[in-house]
C-alpha cells in the first residue's frame, strides 16, 4: 500500500513517494504518529520536469553562474534552521504564551492552596475516597494544626496592631523628654549649643528618617515586580521543561529524528546482521513478504519502535539479540540506543525500539519527591516513582513486602538510586527503618533521626553490629509470627493490623555495600564467623531466614552490593530477592548473578550499559512488583537523581510528617545469665549437665540472641566462669551445681555488681 505525504518545509517543492508497510494490529497506536519512509529521489538538476528526460541547459543561460552544490545545500539548511514564520511562528508564540500563562496559574494556585489549606483538603478527600482512614486521620490532624497556627499568627498580628500606637507614643515621649533635657543643659552651658539648635537638630534627623522611609517605599513596587517576575519565570520554566502544552501547540519534531529509521532501513539492518538464513530469506522474498515482517514504524517517547516478525525457520529473536551491537551499527545508532523486547508468546516476534540520536544522553526529569507538596505516601496504596523507561514512561514500583537487591560497579550511581527508594518510603509515617551503611561516607546520614539504628562505616565493630541487626530482624520476625498466631490470624499482615504502635508496622532492614559483610573475616564475640558463603556464616543464615519468611509479617530486606560474585554475594542470599536491579556491570555472568538467568536470557544486558556515561541507569527485573508489557521479564530505567542536599530536605519533610506518630519500638532485652540459670534448675536438682542447660535457656528466652543455637555447653561454661561459677566434670560429663550459682548470685549482691 502506498501513500503520498507532503513536507513543505522539509522537501521544498519536490514530491515524495511514501511507503507504509501493512500492520497486523493498530488498535494501540492511537497516540503515536506514523513515521513515513521517503523514497529515493532523482536530482531535479538532472531530470526535466515535463519530459522526465535528462535536461540540457539552453545556450542563452550558459553564461549564468551556477550555485555550487555544497553552497546550495548549505542555503537550504540555513532556510530550514531560520526562525519560524507564518503558521509555525504563530504556534511558537502561542506555545510560549501558554507556558507563561499556565506557569503563572500553577504558581499562584499552589500558593493559594497552601495558604488556605486546600491542598491538604484535596489529599484528605482522596484518602477518604480510597478508604485510607489512617491517612485521613493524619492529614486531618495536620490540617487542624495548620489552622491553629494561622489563627495564632492572626492573633499575634492583631495584638501588634493594637500595641503599635502605644509603642509609638511611648517612643515619641521618651525622645521628647531626652531632647528637652539635652536642650536645657545646652542652654545652661555657655559657648555650646543653645536650646533652639538642639530641637532643630532633632527635627532635621526626623525629616531625614522620613526621607529614607519614603525612598525605601518608592522601591517597594519594583521589589514586588521582581518577586512577581521570578514567580512567573519559575512557572514558565516548569511548564516548558515538562512540555505541558496541548498537542496542537506541541513543538515540531526535529528533522534529524525523522530520518534513517524507515521500514526499508530496518529490513536491510536485519539482512546485514551476518545471519545466513535471514539474509537468504530476505534476498529471496518479494516486496509483500518483506512488508509482512514489520508493522508500521511509530514514534514512542524519544525514539521509534516497530513490531518485527522473523520468518519461519532457524532464525529466532535470540539470534538477533546476540548481534544487537551490529544491528545498532546498521541503524546508525549506538548500542545503548537500540533495544529489543521479546514477545513472551513467540520466539519469532519482538519489538525493536530505536532512540533518536543523543536522546538518551539528555537529563532525566526531576524526581516527584523533590516537590515540597509530595507526601505523605502509603506503602500499601502508592507506587514508588523510581525513574522513567527509555521510552519516557514512568517506572512505578510496588515496594510492599518485597525484598530488593540492587547491584552494580562502583561510582555508577548505586547509592543515589538505592537511597531514593528509602526516601520515598520514609514519607510513609508508619514505616520503620534499620540501616547499615558499610561504606560510611555520609550517604545515609540524613536518616540519623528517622532510623531506629544507623550503622556507618566498615570495620570489625560495624560488621558485628550489622550481623546483630540482621539477627535481631530474624528474632523480630519470629516474635511477629508468634503474636500473629496468638491473635488467631491467618495470612499476611494487612494494613489494618500494621498501624503505628501495633508491632506489625512495615520494617525495612537496609544494608549498603553488603558484599563487605559476606567477605569479612570477623569472628562474632558470641562465636561463629560473620562472613562467608556457607551455612556457617551468621550473616548468610540471617539473610536467608529473612528472605524465606520475613515479608509475610511486613519485614523487608534490601541489599545493595558492588559487582556481585559467588564469593561476595552468596547464591542463597541473592536468589531470595523479589525485585532485582543492576547498574552497569562487567560481564554477562555477573549480570546473571545480579538479575538472575531468566532476565538475561531474555535480553537484559546491564553489562552492555556504558560505564561512566550511563550512571543511574539500571536494568530492572521487577518480579511481581510491576507488570511489564508483553510479559517481559525486565526493563531499563533511567532513575531520577536526588542529591545528598535534596535528600536532607526530603528527610526533614518526613520528620514533619512523622511528628506525633508513635511506633512500637522494642527496646533491647536485658537478661541476667545467673538469674536465668537459677530459674531453669528444678527445685530438687543439685546439678545439671551444661549441654542440658543450654536448651533450657533457649526455651526460657527464645528471642534472646546469646541463648541462640550458637550457645553450646562449652560456650555456657565459659560464660559462667566469667560470672565466677566453675563447672565440674564427673563421669566424663560437665555439670553445673545450683549451689555454686546461688553462691555467685549472693556474692554479687553483697558486692553490688550488676
């Protein structure tokens, strides 16, 4: 099927034949413009328009100077790049006036809403409509507090107005009295100032003061105009940056974005991939068969896409994906600008998306979290805006009851991308945090007053503290399970059961640079290695336990690691994450460790990202946290960047939202070994084996870490020895005598030792 389309400003007066390939299904293309292929043209200087025969110039024009072809091309380019005229000029003017007017409206309406509290009222209405009664209560309290402060400010201002005349009168009286005294003294003392001079000096000073006040007042209109202009410019820039304009006034797409990617170019790029079967089929196919390979080339975001159906035979999408770098070169693009999305239902069908040249090097839009009015959020209801896809679509994550793993090379934006997740969740006042930053450069310091525990820096002491934090999380998980069962509840913890103070609030355990924990050689004071990759590692056991059962009781485990390997991120740890993402990594094998084999086998390629240039770009395998088009296993995300300074602003906003919200924070349990040992003795027992005392202690305090599985008979004897209780051996077994325990307790009470 053929169609003719005229581009007056692109092709001057020349006609262009345009070919559109047939498409199988166009039901979802309503908002996408078809990019048409312009057929090859014959130079009009070589063909006579009337006869279509080679043109011979007449002799009477032979002496007329010709414009060199290079200069002629330059002149046409200059004409295209000149300022818009006619219809385009009108659209240009209308577009920027719309930016200005719309930006002004946005600025003043938001200011009015904040002043009158309508912004909070709107959020209350939305929360009430969604049935979020907890959020309604929080916002209502915030609204009442805001009204109270406004009323107090009005009262204070009114009192100042009432007191102002009295203050002015008192001030004038004092000045008059002082002046009178000074004038009398001046009159009495000979040779100095006289009475009249003093008073005239006072009046001159007052006149000068009034002149200064009048001069300052004359500048008030200019200052007000400057503030007004600044507000207008701010609104204008926001509208212009977001391209918030009706479609009829949208700016034209540059010519460079419309060329190259045509149906013919795509077919030829596939033909020249070096796949013999595909080349042979394309060479032997007729025009209609080639056309059947492709849907229409449609604009999508900062690029174009086309549905491709490969011919039957030995060629599959995997063969094409393996040569993605060559395909990009054939399309005159960089490898990072060409992406293949597989159709999960077929091995022969895929979507080819090609970015406009340089489009992916443009800045990512600012994060919605930077808006001062953003928040509070609800982790049960809301989705986290992490960034935008390559096509410009917003990427929204469901973080509720999802364990998260983010990996990547150093200095590729891992901490900023990871921290943005925590900043968003911090805006939910019900969420609790415990954070271990094993790098310790202050990247997480803004959470100091939000997190119940913040560990910063590497070293043995912090490795021990991080291991204890994870083991505490396991104990908290077991406590929640016991309490949930005692309440007679079944299923996962829901919103109603996890309000602040319930003990089931969403809890997030975060470890940044977790690879340092698994590679450390630190031995825990209570026994056992912290690092390692096997079951003997305390950190591995705790992480695996959290992955296995924690999310059902609202405990989340987020791990952020550099360049994962089997040595620094054990398989049992990384495979437990539901959401997995990767910044640039070195090799495909490392990409599989970060994302899993399935996403990489279906085209995920964090190892193909450009180190240094694609900072903050992640390949995301979201699992069940979001649905991807066509059942895809992965997507590429350009994450919103939030600087450290901006992160402090967001955490300050989170603190204000959390004011008055009280969590049930479990204080560290305090136990006394001698008292517990005495308690587990039966009244009639004189002695008990050390190996029998250890399980009795675990039963007495199941959540007390020192009584955990690492407490052996030998370890118990050492602890009792430190408390002046010496175990004795009899018949080859070690025994602890109750009399020795009671004696040590009595001596301790006499000495006053705790």
